[in-house]
C-alpha cells in the first residue's frame, strides 16, 4: 500500500501545476468550440452570442433528434428550415450540418455545451427561450413528444436556468402550433399540479383567502377563455393554446379551494 502511495505521489510531482490544472479542469469542448467560432467568423457570422446560439442550437438539435434511437426525415427537414430561416450561406450550412451530426453522438458533451452557451448569453433570457423552443420543435417534428425527449429538454432547461413555468408555456405553444396545422400529436402528460404551482397559475399568495382565489380565478378565466379570445381576434394557435390554459386554471382553482376547506 505504501509503495502504491509513493508511485502516485511521484506521478503527481512529475506533472507541473499548470499541466495538472489543465488535465483536471480542461473543458472537453474548448478546441472544438474555438474551431467552430473561427469558421463562423471567417464566414462572416459575427458576435459571441450569435455564434454561441448557432453552435449550441444545431448541436443540440442533433442530440434531440437522436435521443429516441434514430433521426427521421422530418427532423432533418426541420433542421434545414431553421438554416433557411437564419439565411445561412452555403459554408455556414455545411458547418450547421456538421454540428447536427456531431450532436447525435451518445457521448456528446451536452452539459458542457449548455454551460458554455449560458455563459456566453449573459442571462439573455429571450435567447435561451428561443433555443428551448427550437429544441421542442425538433422533439415534436415527428408529432410524438416522448418521455426521453421531455427528460432531455427539461435537463437543458435546468442547465440554462429556464424555469418550469416558462418551459410549460413554451411547450404548450409549440404543441398548439402543431395542432393548428391539422397534425395529430402525442405528448407526455404534464406533471400533476402541487399547491405552489396552483398558486402561481392563479397569481395568488400562499395564504390567499377563498375570496381572493375566486377573484383571481374569474380574472384569469376572463383573460384566457377561448370565447373571450375569439372576440378579441385571437389566432387559431392562441385559441388552441387557451384550451389547455383554461383547464390548468380550473385544476388550480379546484386544488386551492379544496386545500382551504381541509384547513
């Protein structure tokens, strides 16, 4: 045992502090990220946030597409549409395809990618939310949002600091857009509301009275009921989305009233 300790000690002494620090704390994507950054800058794609969004979005899309076993034609088609939407040049499209393919690998360092992305964004919430929306669109590309995809995207949200309530709102909108285009979709059941979720849904405090809960319920229903929205000229997507919102409002209302009766 003493001999083993001597060997280990001699090994560590033979490595300089700088080299040891590099080996222990080196970012596994450092060189990869720098290469992508240089290629994008050479192609005219500028700005640290824009570059971080480009690299992270396409690599993550590949990871989401591959998460349920194989990449489908509709998922590749969606990636192409995103490229078109961003008005990419031929050279930039080639890099986006390469990133998508590299992201498909099971051992791709996704958490490190997300850490880098979040650091570059400097808490630009809108950029992070657009990223999550694109990943959800990829998950829904085949009209089937399964448990593995949901778990993966929730992991992304956690790493990026995107809250559960924002995730639910974005997922609901993406699902409504699919339904609005006459597509049948299946998705994982939403988690069961707890009292904290219910209070947040109605916008009331933890110790709100029954009268305050009822007032909040009426206010929320007035804002989100499909009939009210239709009268205000809401789009088909907004009307479909409102059906889920109204059901959540009802569930939250019933849960909070029940908890007050028990107390």
